[in-house]
């Protein structure tokens, strides 16, 4: 009987060892550099090295694609493009053989060729302090290979600042789309931030939490982003402090509207998560002055059809709405519903539906009037700021 028990225990221990060997970078030897980038130090001839290499480079890819301004643009674009294609294939691979390792080694070479142009403190402005609000059990979060982020991801802002702050017209949080599952920053994040800087606005790309987190946690990130920008404007002496705005695309627009509807004013993360410890940033208002909602107002799709901005928020911001007439996602009707729901509450309201324009037009579709939405929105923000200051 005792012999059988010992044999069973030995078998269990062996299984655990094998599981650990195949688990990847969590058990790998590596050194951590700037931005948390990892370099494997495991012997390439060691058993399980190929799997560790895969997990390590997947981890690094998820970090690097969120910090575009940290590197010279051409190298970053080349790396991210190659990595995106590579992992689409490798995420479905049943084994990591010589061909797969060759692809990974190419990624390592491209990563090593990246040219840093900014320090971490100039690229990553953390959203949260010691505690991050969480509205689900942490043990229920399941991170998969295809998720946008690694399990240790913490949300942050990527700043794009006007060179002369005395000329800054305002401060704009940019929230890329991708539903609540990813962040389409290459089309709706970084280029949009650059476009608004050209219009005289400081811009901050929000790296919000997405799947496996839920909408309520994502709205918390949006609310906190407003407070962090308001705080940093004061701390860093940034210009345009009388205009705190946000623009969102599709799921990013839903994120902005979700916070306007549910996380606003002096509401605190502790109102939702009793374990959260507030800090001085939480003492600031999380109300927006302006919201630019681009093709995607339905902030709570799990509740069925969109019925407009249903909220007790007494400070609905000025709202600029835009959608393409060829959008097949339902955003056309939803934008009309949104406009009607805030008609008597928003201090300023503007709505555009662009001809020959589909969903996902980002900074604009060539050859259509959607190419002009950014300067139009910048003009709208100036009008909204003037109206606010006149009151």
C-alpha cells in the first residue's frame, strides 16, 4: 500500500516537472532591461528552450507594440509588422521546430535592431499607484496567447506633447478601438495623437486594460486617465489645462462613453472596489470638457440595443460625433440615438456622417471628407473651450 502511494506521488511530481518545463518563459532564465524587455539567458541546447524562446518573444512583442514612441519609427514598424504576422502563425503551431525557431530568431534580430529614442519616463505615464481597482476575482482572469497584453500589464498613457506648451490649446486622451478585446493603436492611436499635436493639442494614447478584463474595469482606466492628465497638466506645467478632452474609436468610443455614463465627477474607484486605496489623484474631477466619439457609441453591448447616454451625470461634455455612411456595424443609428439623447444636456453638439466612408477610418479615408474630421474636431474643441470659459 505504502509502495503504491510513493509511486503515485513520484508520478505526480514528474508530471509537475514536465508541466513546468513546457510552461515557457515563466520558468525561463532571463535578464530584464528597459521597459521590461526580457533577454533569455537559458542555454539554447537545454530541453524546452524552443518553447521558452517562443513565450519570451511573444512577451516582448506585447510590450514593444504598446510603446511606439520609444523607438525610431521605421524599425518599430518593421518589427511590429513582422511580429504580428509571425505570431498569427505561431499561436496556432502545435510544435516549435527549426522553421519556427528561425522565425523567432529573426524577430530577436529585429528587436535588437530597434533604436531607442526616448526614455521610459517619457513614454510611459502609469495610470495607477500601489493598487489597481479590480471588479472581478483576480483568479478568474485567464490570459491566453492571443490576448493583447501579458498578465503583468498595468495600464498607462503614452504622451505626445506640443513642443511649446505656451501654445497648447488643450489635452486630448486618445482611445483606440478594438472592442474591449484589443487596442488598434497603429491606425487609431499613435497616428491620431500625432494629428492632434499638429493641431496644437497635447495627446495621450491610453493603453487601457482589455480582455480578459471586463468593461467596468476598462471604464475605471478611462476615468483614471482623465484624472492623471488633469494632475500632470498641473505638475508638469502643461498648457491647455482648461480643455480636458477624449476621443475614442469604436470600442474606444464605447470606453469614453462608458466612463461618462458610469464613472464621472467625484466618483471613486473605491465606490466599486472596496479594496482600493485612493491617492491624491483621485481627489480630482474625472469630468471631461469634450468627447469626440468616432463610430462606436454603444458602451454596454451586452445589454442589447443602444438607447443613448443613460446616466445621472450632471456634467455631460460637449460632444462631436462622426461616422461613415458605409459603416455596417450599427454605428450610424447608434450615433443618431446618442445625439438625440444628449441634445438638451451637452453644452455643444456636432454630428457628421461621411459619404463613401466605412468603419475604421482612423485619421480619415483618402478621397473622402473624413480626411477633414481632425481639424474639424480641433475647431469644435476650441469653440467648446471658449463657451466654457465664457460661462
